[in-house]
């Protein structure tokens, strides 16, 4: 293990080393990257997006399969990206492109003894689905960015698992058998944590700033009331609801919410009870996002 203690700044070289090594293994497909950038850019047209997607008809068919899934509840069969945009909007198309890309990263790799990428992917989609429900129902937002933040929040773990598989197994074992937060185990063993790694990758992949912040702060306690309606808090709340419903990354550990998030959940207990009940039905509708054979 290399010693990175010479670095006294927040962005440790461990984080960067992990990313550099990860990039040798996995590059985000150019088409996905282009689509994400176009959709984030003001004034892009459906035409431009269609033109890029046309280069990958298999991707398009996978996207349309998800568009036509129960999750969006469209009553007609959507057979083109242009129609899909009309029904679900550009940001949802972006989310589906990212889901498709992430699936390729998470699935098709054998599980280690302490960690299952399949389970982590199910956990990430659960947090995404739940974050979107919270954003819509409790905050009156459309929730596409909340969904994306949920889907991507643990992206850093994927990098750690890929680049430092053995130390990462140790992290998971110690986390599972102990009572410390996972980020503390990671910092002790890897010299960084999955929040920092995920945020750096999100910067390189040019995901929206809000989403990047949510990735980097999803384990940071919320200290102001106003922050409860921001993406990092939405992801934390969704995380707790999804974990409690059984969609945990490490089944043995259920972390309790703390501070303002705990208080918020208590104050709005009734709304969250209803949300938790409907969440299971929503997850069934979202099956095409996390199913292995739906690729
Ligand atoms: Fe998580
Ligand atoms: Fe996490």
C-alpha cells in the first residue's frame, strides 16, 4: 500500500490515483458522454440528440424498452427517441442513457465474498427511484436530477472495487463487522472514500454540478434546515428509506439517520410511511432499470 500522507489537502492523491487507474479499465462510452453533455447544454435540440443516438441503434432499442416500461406509465407504444422526448422529456432520456451505461459497469462482473455489484446496483436504483419520489411528492419538483443523484451516489465504490479489490474487501469486511461509518473505514485503508472518488469521476464525466455535490456530500451530516430540500439531503433520506425497505448495499448494516434528517423523518412520519408503502410498487415498475437480463 502506497503512503499518501504527504498530501495534506482535501483532494488527496489517493482519490486521483484511483480514478486514473479506473479509467484504464472503463471509459464511459462516447455516445453516452455526448448525450449527457448535449442535454445539460442550453438550447440543444431533439434533432441533435437523435443524430448522436442514431450511431448506436442497439442503445436506442434498450432505451425504448425502458421508456415503454411501467415506470413511465405511457399508454402508447413509443417507437422513436423523438416521441420518447415528448412523453418523458430530455432529462429522463439522459437518466436512461446513464442507467444503461452504469448497468454495463456494474453487471457482468463476478461478486467478491463481501460485496456484490449486482446488489450495489439494485441499491443505487432503489435510492434513485426513492429520491425521485421524495422530490416529486414532498417537494413538488420533477425529480430527474434527484433520480440521477441517487443512481450515481455510490459510483465511487465501483472504482474502489475495480482498482483496489483486496483493500476494498477489507474495508467492507471491517464495515460489516464493526460499527463505524463506511467512509471512516475507507479513509483508514484506502486514503480516500467513495464520496470523493465518485465526485471526481462525476467532474470528469461532466455530470451536473448539483449531482456532483450530492455524490460528494451523501455521507455528510445535514446541518441547516434549508439544506433539507437540496439534493444531498434528498439522497440521504431516500437512502434511509431504501435501506429500511431492504435495498442495502451491505445487508448486515442498517445505518440510522442522524441530526436534522432524523428529525425531518420524525416530523413527517405519516408522509414517509405512505411513501415507503408506495415505494415497493414503484420499484417493481422500475425493474427494467436494474434487471440483469433487461440489458
Ligand atoms: Fe449507498
Ligand atoms: Fe455511500
